[in-house]
């Protein structure tokens, strides 16, 4: 299991999920963060290794920290002001300029599989880094980095990262 080097009080756990379906892919790393800053730093550290065609599917309940994680990815890709990164719940997609273009989708308001398929978001897959909040709503298997964020006590977040198969 790969361990991510994170500052600001993050803990790493050697747990893993059973291999199997899309929902039960092996967990490459599980990290517990204790602040928004630590969650941000985890994402920034991960994104610094990106090469420009990554797809990151973020899942977690409302308020879990998906947008904070997206901001960290933007920072890791060299975006000057991450304050402009916001959840595109109503616009469905925001585009940001960094070392690579960032295409940030939010599927929260889309209820039907057909709505997701009609977005045309797959046209962006080879044009930059694609971040999808509510990524678990994608109705088909996608070779992507999967980040599942669960709320713990207070500001604690348990973050499981599953990398795509090589």
C-alpha cells in the first residue's frame, strides 16, 4: 500500500478494501486528516505528480471536503489563486488555468444517468486534469483516481485514495 507524505497532522492507516467491483477496488492509501488545511495539503501533494491527463473522482457526503480537495489539486497544479475554485453545482463545470487546464465538474444536481452522459465531459479527458465531484454518480466504470472522503469527529476526515490500474 502506497503511503502519501502529508504535513499538518495527517495520519496514515494500513487498511485496504477487498478487491472486486468498481465500488470495492483496492485502496492504495488511507489517510486521516484533522483540518481543512491538511486535506488541502494531501490533495496538493498528490497533484504535484500529475502529468496532465488525470481524472479524479471525488465522493463523499455533503460537507465532507470534496471542494477543499479540488482546491488542493488546483494548488498542486500551480494555480495562483485557489480562492476562485468553487463547487460548480449550478454551472455543472468550471474551467481553471494552471500548469494544465483543470475541468472541474459537479454531478450533484444530475439525477439521471442520461443527464451525465449528455454533458459531453468525456471530450475533456485528454485536454487536461478532470476533477469530478460526486464521481460515484458516473454510471459506467472509468479508469480514474478515486478519492472517497468520509467525515470523522469534528474536522477529522478519512480519505481513501484508489489509483487506476497501470
